C-alpha cells in the first residue's frame, strides 16, 4: 500500500499540473524515480530499465508505465488503480530492435495526447539520449519541452508526514555515526567498519528499520581525507590516522546525511585541530542564523564571512536541498546554499549543510541535515559537532 494518504498524492499532482500549465506542458513524462515515487508512491529497484509516470492535464489520474514484471510492485506501492498501471512486454528490454519509450509513445497516442506538448526530464539520470530519441520517433506530431526539475521544485517544501520520516531518519543517523566512530580502531579493516555502518543503516532503531541510502558510505583515510567522495579499501586502520565519515540514514527513501571526522591517536596534528574548530564554529554560527524569509545565498554568506576571518575559503557550495531520492544522489537538484541562489527559505524546506574543508594533504568534514522551521531551523540528528579523537 502507498506510504502516504491518497489525498496527499492528489495534492502533489495538482501542484504538478499547475506547474505544467504554467509552462505550456500538456503531458508530463517523468522518469526520475524520486519523482515517480513522489507522484504515485511507486518504490522499487527497477530504475535500471526505462519506466515513467505520465501525467496529463486531461486526466484525473496519472499512468505508471514500466516493465511488465514490475506491475505487481506498482500495484503494491502506488495509490493507482489497476487500469492505470501498464506494463510493457519483456521483448522491449535491452534490444536494438525496439525501446520501452516506443511503448510509452504508443500509450500516449492511444489516449489522443500525441499532438500535444510533451514535457520530459532532460537531465534525469535514468532518461537517456536514446530514450528521448525513441519517444520523439514514436510521437512525431508532438511538441517536446524540457520539464526537468518541474516536480523536484514541488518536493522542496515537505509535508508534515514527510518531515516525520526525516526525523526518524535522523534517529537512525545517530546510530549510524555512533557505530562508525566506535568501530574505528587500529587494525580493523576499513571494509569491516563499513560493514558495521551498513548493518546500522538497515537495522535502524528498535522501533523502526532503515532503508538503503542513495549514496554509499564514504570513509577515506589519511591523506585521502583531502578529497571528497572516496569510499573505502580493505586496508586496516592505522594509529595516528584521520578518517572522514560521510554517511547517511534513510527511512522509506527519505534521507538524513551526516558527516564527521575522527582521529585515531592521542595527539591529532595542530592544523587539523585548528581547522576543526574553525569549521565547527562556522557550522554552529550558520545554523543559528537560519530563519524563514532568508535567501539561500544569505545563509552561505554567514559562513563565508566567518571562515574568511581565519584566512580560509570554501569554493564549493555549503549545502543543498535533499530528502526523497534514489541512487546515485539524495540531493533534490534545486536550491543550493551558495552565492547567487535567490531561493527564499520556507518552513519545511530541508537541506544538508556540509562544511567539507579539503586541504592539500588532509581534510575535515562536519555536516547537519536540517528543516527550516517557523522561527529558525531544526536539525534531524544530534551527534556532537567536533573532531572525534580516539586515543
């Protein structure tokens, strides 16, 4: 059964149709698995083959179109009736002879929508160049428009039900990070520490379990802490070694990313200690400044002014909207905390503020996932913000 009440899905669809109408789009073909989930509830590991949700201004209810073997999954997870769940045959899978988007085009044409303006998510991870070409070939009389991020921007402000899931993800994140730090010891293999992190992510709390995060644990060591987005090896941890922990928890596809740095030894380098102090101070200062009505760029400016006082700068953005998603990213690809972003913060927008300071041969990370509240912000996890020293 779907995760949310039918009324919530209908409200989301109404917002999507309003945006479609404003953009001159009659039919939306959404291939982003997070947007498919958001609009219908569909949840399955089937995004490695073409699938989509089709929303038409002329229809009250959207269509789910996917691989025939996944029809049962749509039946179990969406609010849609059987007549709105359509599966394509297996002979459309991974062949040059035909493509699933030919089938999608045929379904659109059968409903008389083939001469309308069709919006597609041009930059979605799972909507390929071939998918676009085949859909165009099957709908020669349609006008095509870029509907990229149309649904993503609706997702920016969460419902109270969504916030509840993110709070639960925050509770799991506490366990995930605590487990990771506890597991770090000289002689323990990196892969074994990551295995413990995975176990904590999936088992969740005693009250509720976890889901697979959209990004794997990233736990580089030593000089590799100078680079983001590295994962792990099977090498054992060593004494006097730093470890970055860029992790997350997930509850029904809703995320709570969290990052910290640990040092295995009694005497961390003075430069690391100093960098950690400046970064944590800046994180605390920036979180305290957040309030509804601020622009996203104004949040980043608080951090930038702070870190400039100690002669440092961070070229990359310091945060981004996140929440519901699938691999390879938990970000929503909409608002970012960076110069030039004019997005006005509203209650129930959710962000991951990650202050990763990657220097020439070392680095420090500290992050928080938070909700913009009615008078400030609410963080989802409560792991201490500091450099963890394990002597």
